[in-house]
C-alpha cells in the first residue's frame, strides 16, 4: 500500500508567499496592479515630460519602454493634475478610452495639462519647480442605471466614485477627490451640472442625464 508523502511545510509556505505577492502586485483592491515601482516610474516620466513641454518641446519625450514595469505597457488612461501650493494649476485627460500604453497616456496628458487646460494660462518655466504632479489612473467607466433623482442619489458612492454627467450635448466629470469639496451628493451633482454649463438642477429634470461612474488609483509627488 502506498503511503502519501507528507509535503514539506516550506513548500506550503513558499506557495502562500507567492500567492500573496501576486495578489499584492496585480489584484490588490484599489491599486490596479500599480505597485510603488510602477507609480514612481510614472511620476518620473511625467516630471520629465513637464520640463520638456514647458521648455518648448512640441512632442512627447522618447522613452525606452524595455525598462518599464509591464503594467505601464498595457493600455490605460489617466488624469494628470498639476498642483501649486495645493491648488489646481492644470488637469487633463484626453479620453477615458484606453487607446495607448498607460505610460504614453500619462506623458500626453502631462503635456496637455501644462499647455491646453483652457481654465489656466500655459505653465511658465519658472513655475515648474513649484508644481506637484498628481496622477489618477482611471478604470473604465460604467453606466449607472437609476429611476429618478432620489434613486440616483442613493446609488452614488461618495468619496469613491468619479462621475461623468452627459446631457443636452454637454459633458462634465469630477474625480473622486472632488467629494472632499462637495461631500453632499446633491451639492456634488449641482456643481457638476454647472461645470457642464447646465442649470444646477438639470440632473433632476427629464430626460435625465446619462451618468457613468469610475474608480481611480491616485498617487502624487511628495
């Protein structure tokens, strides 16, 4: 009769560690596989792009992508925000569609935030050293189905949901951190409508706006 061999506890321990590492790096909730190394790479690339753009460069910087973490080579989309003493100085996302490698999208939106945000003048070179870069990598937006204003309010997750509102040919979005400014969902939606140049109560009116929500992984320079 064959007697089952007893497995080494070290093998079991190594298997558990391996699973934990995979979970931490790739499927840990809220990170989208963007570990500290990947985040540091994106912030460094964004900083180099900001300097190059403000110095007059018209193109995206050249990057040897063979040295980048694999996650940054996958399609992705991200907001890039420029902050001056905690206040917004520029912010841009070209599209929510994941149409190019994530690192390249960060480069693109860094350049746009510095030069193409119509709310602000272009960033001057003497400002660059004072600006802090914040990156919010976006998960694909999902339509939010609701029956009316009260149902819409109940389905939003304050502090977690980024929201896209589309109505009457206009569209506006707020990142999840805007909940810090407008923690009340009604106030949040009122201001989002105003951002889209709509009446503040447009979200209460039929036909109701199309609403999409999304989550982000946010990180920034110290």
